[in-house]
């Protein structure tokens, strides 16, 4: 989706000023661009509609402030995406226009820069780029539906032109969607990684695309040498750490047949970076958090987790007990009953009783305590990401 912020970040705009307060102005969707070059009584502005960015220098109303005011208010009432007025004729934006803008939530901008023909061209080109990005998003969805092998290689070639031996994937999330243009951030990522692109001895291709609210970069490498791989990953991490407007996640460098896994790793790491507020997080550094993310993606594993937790929670609900809390505490304490008892302010025998009750609910009465707690560790693995110091959990 192209927003007003995306349009205003184009090179055609040099300076931009919001004429009146208009909350959420930059996030409004833009699907088309129109040039305002006539007063409203010419065609009642029927050709303009919602989600359209209107550009004008109000030349047709030169020397006629009343006509300029009437034209802008009429356009605001059509609930267009936004109006951008170029400062050629000292365009009058009256108090009435400002009030109408704030009341209707239709932003009016005063800008200096290129003439509206160039603004329209760049804006429409960006809208077309966004449509192509939507196709890329569908291609990424298709890639994630695959399970390795030649099909993944073919999908990566179509998506990113990647044909190298290995693949490194980077996923970047904006710190704030209100910070500005998404596509401007994509250009920032491209520029930041340009030094990597120039390393032709190792890097075959670097391709960046939009995937929903994430920027994905695919780095295809011609070599699988471990030392070169580590050096590339370190270099990318250092470069991305300088971009304070993004939270970035990096996959391991994997064989290209496993490119779908690389994308999943990068997305999970970016989510972790966002949650922890760090600029860059690598999959290989997530450890327990990585395991937590991985098991959430497996439906068969999740069904086992849901079944066990459901039985414990149902018993707690019916009897007013705390089996779920006790089970998680036992996992975190590696089965040390006394540590758990102290932490929950209970007698150790109470903890042992709850442990026996949990075993019975799972039909595992004959299982040793140590083995049963290992089983509980698998059940509560999604909650254990925070066992890694400095690494976030969901």
C-alpha cells in the first residue's frame, strides 16, 4: 500500500509543510494521482475520488483567493487522500481551508519542488512499483509454502534472481510506521548494503523487496566457504546496525535449497529485534528464543503443547490449583523442588503433590520425575526464550 508519506518522500518534493493539524495524514492510502487545474464549477470535480492525491499550483485561481478557497474546500469534501499545493503563486490556503482540512481529516500540504507533471510521473511510477511489490509478496508466500530442494531454487531465481550456492536473508521492520516512507526505507537498506553488493568475489546478487510490512533482502553467494560466510554475516550486521530507523533480523547463510528456511529465520529474528529494541539480531544468536520461534511454526508440535497445557489449565480452573504455574517453574528450576517451593511460597511436599497430579493428568504416572520434567520442558519451550540473557522472548 502506498501512503501519503511514501509520495511526499519522492525526490520531486524538496520541502513540505502541513497546512493544518491532521492526525494520521501520512498514513492515508494513495491509489492514484490527479492534477487540479480548474475550478469546481467546471466539472464538479466528479473525476476526482477517494484515495487520490491531488496536486496543483492553483494557477487557474491566480489573483482570485475566493476561487482558490472554494476549489480546495470542494476537493476536501470529496475525501481525497491528500492535496499538495506548490508555492508558485503564493497559493492562498485560508483559515477556512485549514479548518475544513482538520475537520475532514484530509491533509493539505504546501510544497516546494518540481512541477506537478513530474510529481505525477514519480507518484504513478511508485504506485506501479507497489503493485509489483504485491506480486513479490505473493511470490514470498509461495516460497514459504515449499519445503526445500529444486522448487525452492526455482522460486528464489524468479523472486530475486538468486542462483548462487548459498543464501543469506535479512528482514527489516521499521521502528515506527509513522516515521516516513516505507519505500524510502527500502532505498536506505539498498544503499546500506551497496558495499556488500560490490564484493563480486563472494556475492552473486543482492535483491530487496517488500513483504507486507517487512523489507526482505536476499544475498546470494557463489561460495560456501565458512570463513567467507562468517565475514559476510559480520559485515552485514555492522552495516545494518547503523540504520536506526529499522529493526533487522538475519538468517544463517544456508544452502540455497533451504532458502525458505532462511526467510523464516530472518523474519523470526526481525520480530525478536523489534520486541527487544535492538537494531540487529541474528538467528544464530537467539538460542532458546530461536527454539521457541521454531516450535511455534510447527503445527504438530503446537497441538501437543496445546493438549498438555489444556489439561493442566482445565484442572486448575476446576479445582483452583496452580499446576500450570508449578510445571513452568519446575522447568525453569530444572526440577529443583526446593527452589520452586521457595519461589512459589509453598512447602516442598505441595510441589511434589502437584508434580504427581500433573503426571496423572498426562497418564505418565510411571515416568521418573527427571524424565517427566524433560517432557514439560518440551511443552513449555515456547515460553523459555527469555532464558537467554539479552535475547527476547515473545
